[in-house]
């Protein structure tokens, strides 16, 4: 995953090209910063929430295609960031809004992308692109506004794409995790104390816990079991351990899996989402595998097999746990 970006000075849109590793090419014009970026390309199906998508650390190392045709209608504000910065490596939209319409907005989406050096492309048939990715699977891709790639043959750019590292085997935890521990105090009366391992945590997660009376101690991904047990040490350790969402291949996070096994051996209640859930699968002895194109968006239907009811969920993952869908299996900690 690499990006070559010039300065953040705003310029008029120029011709841009999107090249997939299988040679499929889409042409459009620049949106956001100008330059060249290479990463895995994936699609997100949410009709809204583009600011939350852009600032979700789980998208580190990925070019994101928005399936919604209109993007940027409500601009950008300072309240809806999920983390300290934009994490996507590239951005693909069909029709960026020319007008931002929201009393909360203080800048346009294009302004944000330029400020953060995110190379994007607009005017692309995102429906055709999404169908292609759904049929062929997520793959490496490049967006470029550089004249040598846009004006003539894309062979040189395609060669760069195919030389780039794949998502399998990638690790971005050092990029996205907090450098230092911090505490999100419980709102109102404190009921529990939880140690949250930051694998790329979204800001809303500890805030929602805090609203329910949980004091959240957010720890770096490099934390040890001793660091975890130091949370709530006056009460014998934390009431529970949480591991967050995050980017990259779960097969590379051996240190995190080791810490989680120590947690399970001590019978401390555990909960994980996204990458944190995959860490649980690995700690229980299961493997993980890459999905063909993953599940990304705020409108993913899931059926509760005990009731038959379908709920709409928010998801963002490209890997899954290799575990049986029916029945239980043995683990060192009991049946799961």
C-alpha cells in the first residue's frame, strides 16, 4: 500500500485513472488530492456516513469505493470523526456533491481529502466497478493523476499495482493503535471497569460504553497481560476485556492472540468486534481466511437463526473465522 502525494494545495480537477490488478481500467477526474496511490480496493454500501467511513482505522491500506451515487452532500464537520485522521488510502465516487448542505458542516469533502492528502477519483461508473469486484473479488488497484499514467498506456501503472503487497500477510496495528493508554470515564455512576485493546478502535465505541456506566481504559495493541491486569488492580483486575475493530490480516497478530489466551485462562469476561472477534477465533484454536469481497457498510442484513428475524447491522471486515456454523467445538477453555 503506497501513495505518492504532492502538497495539499487546492487545484482544479484533472484527468485521473483507476487501474485494477486484472487490467480493468476506469477513467474519470481527480477528487481530493492529486498523485498516485496503490492499495487493495473494496466497496462500502452505506448510503450515508461517509465521514465515519473515511475516519475508520479499519480502512487503513484500502481504496474505498462508495456504492451510493451521491457523496459529500452534507460536507464535513468536526463532530463525526471516528479517529484522529482519515485512514483510507484512496477514494472512488460516482458524483461528488457540488454543494454542501448542513448547518454542521464547516468544509467540503473535497477539502478534507486534499488537506489529508487522500488521492481520489470521481466520475467513475461505481455500479459497474462494484459488480466487477463482487464477481472477481477485492484486489489491488491504483488511482493516479500523473500525466505519464493518464495520458497514454496504463501498462507501467499496472506493473506497479501487481508489484504491490497483497492484503494477506499485512499488519497495520502499529499505524492505527494509540501510542499511549488513556481513560474514558464512565458517565454517571461507574458500574464496571473494562480494559479495551486498541487495534484500530473507533471513537464512538468507548463513548458508548461510558454512557452505560463503564470506565474504559484504552490500551495500545502492544500491551501485555500485565498491562491488562493493571487496569482495576485495586479490585483484582478489570471486570472485562474488549478488543476493537482494526485493519490488516488477523493471521499476523500473534502477540494480541497470546494476550487474549492469557485473558481466557484467567476467566476474565471477553468481548471483541471485527478484528477483536477474529482474535477470539484464533485464541480458541481456529484459523482465519480472506473473504472474496468482504462486508462493508451500515446496511448489512443479518438473520438471527434462533428467532428467524433479520436485523440491519453495520459491518466492516474482509476476513472471517474458519469455524463451524452449526454446533460447538472443543477449545482449551471449554466448548465454544
